[in-house]
């Protein structure tokens, strides 16, 4: 995949971020409208009345959820991965690699974190200069040579430079809303028969509607998540002029990408190789957040 350039990619991701900010709330409002439609037994006038009353509460809830997640995402990621700040004196090699790459592009150096795990993986995160960070596993630092590690770091810096991290965090936040609502609907089913007559029917409607919207939100997210890895690979190759180094690193990462402390699917998709994408069935592959690493390596080996 040909790298399309910094300014073009940044502009695209800014537009996608804006569209996500619009599309997800609209999908959420549409979900509530469909629910009211069936709840009111297809009475459009009554549905409209209920929907108009619900709109401000839905939007307020979305705003509160979004602001809390937006403000606390960095802390959540660190807690979910067990990452700790990497001080310059702890590992001058890593600091020098990151610093040199940032100087080349005139970037502000992000924070650096390390995960105490012997497996090989890394990810970038953050929404602005204050929160941008690169996190590396202990294994990837120790088992890659300088050129390979430089390629990985350049890949992650490309995500930051292209605003991929901000775009992904926006999508994670909104998908989390639908996942939460779907879980609430499913958990309510067991209590449906204990309530008033007809409550089970209402809960079943809620389950179906929220499940459909949840899967739609997943596909909206998948539509933006896979191509960003190809572009970051190409950005790294262009940046370092050593595509072979990143290809070699990806081969080693593919052999042992599992970070044991990471159980959250949302956090797992941040990594350069999502360990939860390593499935066997074709159906599982449809929901992969990353393209097959073999294809990424092949493209890097052909990079000119």
C-alpha cells in the first residue's frame, strides 16, 4: 500500500473523527427510536412523542460518558496494561531511538511506558500532546535489535503523527456505549418474567435493537481500523528507509504477541499486533481489528 502522505492522512482522520462524532450519536438516537416504535406498538405519533422527550436525556448521557472516557482514557489504558513510565536513565537506548525519530520529523517526544512482559508487542495512545505515549513490552525491547525496534517505534509514532490514536479512541468510546447497553438488556432478561406482564417482550425488543446497533457500530469501527496499520507500516518504512527492519520485527512479534495482563478487547486493538486477532475460524477473521500480519510483511518486503 502506497503511503499517501502526512497531511492527506491527517486530514482524512480528522474528517473520520468528526463523522464518528456525528454517526455514533445518530445511530444511538435511531436505536432508541426503533425501540419506542415497537414499544408503542407501531404507533408513529406516540413514538414521536416519546422520542422527543428522550432526546435530551440520551444526548446528555452520551456527553457525560464521552467526557469521562475522554478525560480518563490514559489512566484506564495504563491500568489495563500494567504499564509503567520508562525513565531515561533506565533505558537510554529506547529514549535515544524515540528522540532521534522525533527530531527527524520535528515532533514533540511522547511519553514512554513499558509493560513488564516477555512477549513482544507495542502500541501508541493519546489524544493530544499532553497524553501521547508509546508503550513497549519488556520483551520487544530486549529481543529486537536497534533497527527492528526503530521500525516499531516509527510505526507507533506514525499513528500519533496521523492522529490514528485519537480516531481509534473516539471509536472505542462510542462502541463501548453500545456494548454497555446491549449487556444491560441481556442481563435484564432474567428479571423480565418477574415484572409486570409484557415486560419480557419489551426486554427482548431492547436486546434485538441494541445487538443490531452494537454490530453496526463494530463495522463502523472496523472500517477505519484495518487500513491504519498498513499506512503506519508504510509510514515507518518511509521514515526509517528500512522496511526490511520492520518486516523482521513483525515476524518476531507474530511468534509471541500475547501480553498476559491485557484482557480488554478495546485495549488489545491498540497494539501493533492484536493478540486477540489470532483466531482459527474464518468467521473470527471477519471481526479482526488488524490485517493479517503476513500481508503486512509481504507489502513491506515489496516496499520501494
